[in-house]
């Protein structure tokens, strides 16, 4: 469904995220005519580019980062006609009036801040004081949204001085991923799962976001964040919320977000003994031998590039069913999934046969998006009643080939901003609740001064992470 015409002002238009994600995503939505040539994209940054320089920059970005096989030159030429560029300095008066004169009165205005969070308050304030933002305008913010609870509250306060919460779109790109939304469809559009979706039937849940890349090129940012701030407080928290939340009464943005906030508020603080932190080290003899510390900028850095933890959701539905989360860099494979382990059948009638185990529902986020249900069946052939495991497998690309290329998360999220749909964006109270949970955990290890445990590149994380599971007589799923 096409969206209404808009003027989208992109702050940080020559930055890395704009080049890799935002601009190619806009291009692909234009390509399939989701928005019309009446829309405009106005790049701004401190760079002294002109319109044609920006057009050339964007064309190059699309060729490099657009979807393979879908970056025809004719389409690129048509798309760059929608672009304009105004040099603006967020920190002084440069360019603001020029920017205002580029905007039209009768279309939706979107201000997309693909800049560091320290610039959010300044830009919001100038958009308001120069009368560039209207009460219908939307403002989009990239992560990180704060560094802790205090900084997130300060950012929220500074934004709300000028914008209503209904105008604010805080991006967590995990919410734009196809399978993440499918998790809601799976739970709330099927009658099979929901009656079993509780601690009576579910033994535990494992949420894994494994990455094979390291921190090269962004060591300075990463060393101030670590895996907890970079991935857990936001992306893994969203996955946990969608898995654990109560069914909202309707699929509206506030109904969904109300339920997510309740999950975060029900989380118990994770004790230091229930977490494992790791830092990848050089692998001797390997072709890729750099370690985390080669990029951190601090040879004694205690920042974690891996974290695993056991999380308890203290409410009626989940008491007694732990959620195990883990994420890390330089692991064996890029693999993200949510695995729901159902309890073993209460009684084994197949005396002498081993292999009567609980079902496992795996929701694969990337790669090979899909859903697998591990079942137990009779081992075919002679030999009596022997049992074995078999998968009911659905890979979206195979099951729904007519759906074509999956949308990138940014394509979906930007179109949702234009439509005014906030369901897949984090509300201010949600971000603050997530920091309120994360802060004491981070403080705990800062105070103890414990260093993260080294782990080898290309593996599945540090020893402590395995022990965290063994202690509970459970095992992580294999990565890769
Ligand atoms: C970003 C983190 O938010 O998400 C990165 O800052 C991480 O460190 C990235 O690599 C992972 O996103 P995706 O979509 O590749 O899983």
C-alpha cells in the first residue's frame, strides 16, 4: 500500500548508517512504488556538499549496499531526482533557515537523526525554535538511546520539551526483522501454541544472537558499550519481551508496548553468579589473529564482547521457567534464534527406549528465517519401538517463494514512520525500564572489577557460559 508523500530530512546523511542502510532502504521502497516521486529526501550534515554531490554519493551507496541484482541504473537515476542537500551544523545557526525553506507545507515531515545521541537535544531544540517541526512532524532516533537510566531519562526529557511521545520513533532494528514480527503472528494468530506458552509446559527458553564479525573499525564506540549495552539492553530485550509478553487485546502500538513494559518490569536483577562475560582473544596460528584488545584502544579493557545470562521473569506465567540469553562477537557463525524447550512428557510408556524428550520450537531470525519444531517419532524400520528425533521444518523462503526478497528491517521501519505506526518502535518508558534493569547488573561487575573471561575466536564463547547451563543440567544449542 503506497504511503502519502513526505519530506524526509536525514541528519547525518553522509554517515555510515545512512550509506549502508537508510538510503538503500529508501531506494528499494521507491523502486516498488511504495512512495511516489512527489516525496523528497533532504540530506543534511556538516559536509559542504551540493545537491549533485549528494546525488552522486547516494547513487554510489546504492550500488555498493543495495540488494544484489536490484540496483538498476535507470531506477537509481529516477531515485536521485528526489534528493536534495542542505549543509546544516547541529551546533550553530548554519543552514537551519535554508532547511526550512526546502520543506513543503502540505506533506508529512520526518526528521531522521542518524547522528550520535549527544546531538539529539540540540537538533530537537533547533527544529522547534526555528519552527521547522510542526505538531504533525515525526522524529526518528537511532540507538544508542542513552548509556544508562539517567542519560536515557535526560534524552527523553529533552525530546519531550519539543515533541509529543506520539511523534517520537526510537529505532531498534531488530523489531523490523521479518521473523521477529512472525513471533507475534505465531503466538497470537494460532491457537496451538498459546495454551502451552507458560511455565507449566515450557522448561526454559534460549535466546541466542551470535555474530561472526568482531569490533574492528568501531572499537572506540564498542569499548564504551560492551555486549550488554550494545545488544542485550535493546535487541535481546525486545526478543525476550515478544516471547514472554501477555497477548495484547488489540494489535495497536500502545497495547503492544504496554505489554512489553510489563515484562521488563517483571524481570529480576541478574545475580553476578548467573552471568558469564567474555572477551575474544587472538587465535595463535590462525590467519585472522586479532584480538578484542587490538581494537579497544585500551590494552587493559574489561569490556565484554560476549555475555550470557540466566534471566527470571517474575510473574504468574513464567515463574520457574528461566530465559537464557547469550550474544557475542567473533563466534563460530552468524546465527540468531529463539529456542523454546517444552517439558519432557510426564510419563514414558516406551519402557527401555531412550529419546523421549520435550519438543523444541526454534524460531530462526537469521540466516534462513524460519521455524522448526523438534518432535520425537518412531525410528523407521525394523528393530522394535525405537525412538528418534525429527524436525517439522518451515523455511520462509521455501514455503512462501512468491513473497520474493525479504524486506530489510529498515525498509519496513521507515515506511511505518511515514504511516504513523509506532508499534515497532520503543516507547520512552520502555527504554527507561530496560535501563533500570540493566544498570544494577552493569554496576555489579564494575564494582567487582572482574575481568571478562577470554575465549577463542570462532568458538561458542567462554567456558563460564557453558558452566552456566551445566549447573542447571541444561545445554546451549550448538552455534553453526
Ligand atoms: C547493532 C550493534 O545494533 O546490531 C552491532 O551495534 C551489531 O554491534 C548489530 O553487530 C547486529 O545487527 P544484525 O541485524 O546484523 O543482527
